[in-house]
């Protein structure tokens, strides 16, 4: 499904040719308008009227093609735009599900990034202008949103929040040579390569349009890393003797974690007794999958999926009298803030996340306090990851010395040099001493948390 979506999208090369044509048309229109101004001084009244009519038509054409105008500026102040900075600020864009079933992730990332931008702009010096577009967790819509951001003048891309859309937009940003740092799209396909499921590293980077995809980076840990860490934690803590798995076979994120989990589980000798699947179009009734796990005697149910279907599984399992240990990954983060879900059913759920909102260090307390005051809720790891994204970009741009008005391509080169430098080390909310490999992976590890009394408690 993802491949067919991406194929119908105009290639970066073709799009650049089309944009070149539009640029020539706009330049010609501007020249005609200038010439029209000269004619007004020299010709008859009738010619003046005709010329002014042409000028108005050409000016309208320029606006329709994306030229600067007061109406275009006002459209940037829509709900999708999340900050207003002084002229000359670095333009940072991102796409995410701001509406729909995965909106809790997109809005959390957008809000976390907003707080970081507000803090940075308050410092003076280098300024940021942030704009998010809604992609509803859809690959084709994500590419359209990306193009909207590109027309806005985006210089740095925060990628797409979820994996399937980000696989599509990463190909676009690669073709345009715009630096991408995603907070949470953890599929290795975002980085452009296939990872070894046992090591979680990319051995052979993919190439696209003749360029190595070296402009893709992640703040989140990769899907293979989550699968490996999950299997290892289950084995080390002896969390279950018989394991059932329910995963989304139509989703790159869920499938990637499942594959690496299975490889590691076999290596560790874990007993997987039930494996069932669902698709994004069939995530309302899990009675068949739950019964299979229950009848197979699974005392631990591994759920490498997002929080919405996970909440349905917990609810239906409870109604069926099935109470295994539930083990999720970072997509489970947010289940405690899901409207309409009986949060008591999440008690005892184990999940992997790099962020604990209940941590007592000053950096975390300050972020949680600001987030709660501004948005009236506790931030999840997606908010923290996006906050870290913005600050990592800020640190890299500051250390590189690149000008705020640099082209997106030049800024991309400067950021790549910083992120791959052995001297570049970043301390954030979701990890300290973070560094990045040339494949785009970050060096931080997932942490096991258990939900107790509605809060995350570390398992270490």
C-alpha cells in the first residue's frame, strides 16, 4: 500500500522542472508589470486602462503561484502555524497527525516543538519560525503538507511524526536536500536503509535519485532497537513464560518492531505461542486475536502498536476475562490521556519510552510545568522528543555559524557536518550524551517503564 502511494507522487526531479517553469512565468509577469508602468506614462487613456487590467491579472497570477502577498501571509497565521518570529528567522517545518486517530502524537510533537522555539527566541540571537501541517497519518497527505511547507520557505524539516508518512516525506526532502530530523518516526526506512534486526544498525544506506540519503536523522530510537530491547527486557526480568503477539501488518512501524523482536526472541529462547495480526482498516474488534492468545496460554501479550488499537485490546481483553501482562513500546505512550478510555485498565502495563514526565531533574520539571500550564496536560515522549529536536538543531546551527538566511541546501550541509562530527554531543530531555552516526541513528537506549497509580515508574 505504501509503495503504490509513493509511486503516484511526482518525482523530486520532475517537480523541480515544473517549479523552474513557474519561476520563469513569475519573472516574466513581473517584467511585464514593470513595463506596464512605463506605458502608463506614455500611452493613451485607453491603453492605460488595458495595461492596468493586465497588471492586476498578472499580480493575481503571482499570488496564486505562491508569490508574497498580504493574503499569503495571513494564511500562514492559520492553526497549522505554531509560532511567529522576526523576519530573518530560520524556518522550521514539520508534518504530523493533528487530527484523526493518531492526533495525540502529532499535537504532542507540535506542542513540544513550540515550547522549545519560544524558549530559544526569548534568548535573543538566532531565531526560529515554526510551522506544522496536518498529515492525518497519511503518506500522500504528508507529501502535500511537505510541499506546502516548502512553498512557505522551509529551511529545516522536522520530518513527519509517524513512520509511514515520514517514509514518503523523507524521499522528498532527500531530493530537495533539506535536512530532516524527526522526533518519532522510528522506521529505518526513514533513514533510507535496511537495518540488521539483531544490531539495530544500518549497514548499507539506501541511495535515491543518485544521492546518498545522508540528510535523514532521528531523535527517537529505531524500530529494530525497540524490538531487540523489548525481547531482552522480557528475558532479563522474566516477565512471561509464554508470549503472545498482536501487531499491525499494514504499518511499517509495527512490522519493523515485530520482525526484530522475533529475531531476538528466538536468540534468547523465548516461547512465542501466538502471533496474530490486524490492519489499520480493521482495528475495532480484536476478539479473534485475543482468543488466540488466551487459548494458547500466553501470560504476556506483546503489543508493538499505537495506543488507539492498544486501548481497544485492553478493554476487550478485560471484558473477556483475560489478564496477561501487557507489554508495549513507545507507541503506547499517550494511552493515559486518551479520551473515553478506562485508565485503570492500563495499570501494570509495561512500555518502552525514553522520557519520564515524573522525573525530578530540573530540566524535566521545567518542561512538564510549562507544557501543563500552556496545554493543560502532561507531556508524553513525543512532546519531549520534538522539544529535543528543536534544541539539537539550535545547538548545531549555533556551533556551525551558518547564517539564518542561508539556503536550505547550504543549511543542510552545515547540519550534516555537525550531526556527524565526533565533537557534537547533545544533552536533552530524552537522553544525555546523544550522538548520531552517519546513518542517522541516535545513540540512546529505550527504558522500561511500568504504569502504577496512573504514573510511569522506571523498571531499572
